């Protein structure tokens, strides 16, 4: 229970940091931005609707789409991010204590991108989602087998294009691209030193229970038969390679089964094959069946 509370506190902190970076630096500078915040900026420009209101409505629609397409279990995992993020934006917009931090657009781009990236990275590292257009990307991944990154880039690019209409100059467009690069890079670093996938080696006497738990989670694993160096005891070693966003969930599963388990976590630069560079076969079918059950 304590771990769950700490996890939620971290998620809220990450959302607050990201929202502060957007309100204090990005929105005042006029730099273009993607995701639901970019949609909010478009609506504010043309209709005068506050960004937080549009983000709340847009995230709510995508939340319902996630519920319908991916099930209530998925919806439950993103409900906090879906509505807490626009609430933080609204809070910072109304307090206005961040006004006038800098008039330098380049500094605003850098600091806004770094803070947004740190916030998003914390949220993803906690096993949550930042909501918004992430949900569409996950729907495409689960239903069509498309890599999560591809639709995310296309969606963000489309949202950026809509802001070109009212960009004051070419610099705003270029800085918008730079901002996207900054927060993506920083978020990756926060999740796990830039790695999109992680590798876990696990040594535990309860390895059979862990294998069953991983099967339920649709997390692949390989068993190595080893021997301890000091006592020369025979032992099974589990190897898992998984997306970084799944790391928190897998860690919780390991520690709940065996609090004394020995495991190492390392970043993986690139992974190719079923379940990573393309979603086919049993893993895709099992994920779809589990989604339908929930």
C-alpha cells in the first residue's frame, strides 16, 4: 500500500512539473507544441478557450476511446494522468506566479522542453501514461500492431502543422521542432538513460512463480541454468527484455513474489524481433484477448 501511495505521489509530481514547464515557458513564448497541449493552443488562438479546458475535453474524449478500445483496466491506469494534467495547467494559469520568468524564446524552449521531459519521464517511469495522444498511439499498437513511436510522431507532427497557420515567423516553427526534440530526449533519459527497452536478470528461489506471473503479464522470459560462484549452488536465472514503460510493473511483481530476489536492470540500445520491432504471433493475440476480457 505504501509503495502504491508513493507511486501516485510521483505521478502527480511528474504531471505538475510538466504542466509548470508548459505554462511558465512554452505557452508565453508562442513556441509550437504537439500533443493535447498543442490542440489547446490552437483552440485558444482561434476561439479564446483556455488551454486547460481544451486539454481536459480532448483528454476526456481520448480516455473514452481508450476505455472502449482497450478496456476498463487500461482506462483505470490512465485516469489520473488524463484529468490531473489539465488541472495542473489550469492551476498554474490562474496563480500566474510564473509570469515574466524570461522573455528569451530560446531559453523558454530549452527550459520548457527540459521540464516537460522530466515530468513525462517520471510519469512513464512510474508505469503510468501522460494520457492525451499517447492513448491513440497505444490503440494503434494494440489493434493494428503498429509500433507506438510511429503514430505518436505522426500525430504530434499533424498538431504542429495546424499551428503553422498562425506562427508569427519561421523561428517559432523551428523552435517548436526543437522543443519536441528536447522533451522527447529528456523523457527518454529520465525513464532509463535514453533506452527504450530494458533488460532484467533475476535470481530467485521463487523463479517458477515469477515465470507464471510474467506469463499472465504477457512478458517474455528466458531461463538460464547457472551456479553460484561462492556456494556453488545450482540456480535458475531469468532474463526478461521489455519496454521501459513496463519496468515499474515488472519490478513490483518481482518484489511482491520475492522481496529478497536479486536482480539487475540495464538499458538496451536496440531490440529487434517479435514483440518489439513488430507485434505478431501469440503475444499480440494474448494481449487482444486480455483486453477484451477487461
